[in-house]
C-alpha cells in the first residue's frame, strides 16, 4: 500500500511542478523573435544585390588591409619600446 501511495504522490508532485514551469514559460519572454510569416516591405533587385555585395566585399578587403597595417605598425613599435 505504501509504494502505491508514494507513486501517486510522485505523479501528482511532478504534474504540479510541470504545470508551474509551463506557467512560468508563458510569462517570461526571454527572446522576442521577429515574425517569419511577414516578409520585409522591399526586396532588393538583382542589380541592388550585386551592388551591395560588392560594397560589402570592398569594405571587408579595406578592413583587412587596415588591420594588416596596424599589426605591422605594432610590430615595428615593439622593438623600439624595449
């Protein structure tokens, strides 16, 4: 009789805990994600896409070149500091 009572108590307790967690998940909005059912108002044309991609590539290459110059300048300044 006692094992049955313990089993019932465990089931009731786990059910209550599950309901409490379910209620908390509804009230705590951890991430407000955008709706994927609505598309943006304006999509880029093929020409605009190509122009944007080339601008992004150019910006990346410029950034790499600037970073390389900064690294070389830091290496050159390092022996002078010693």
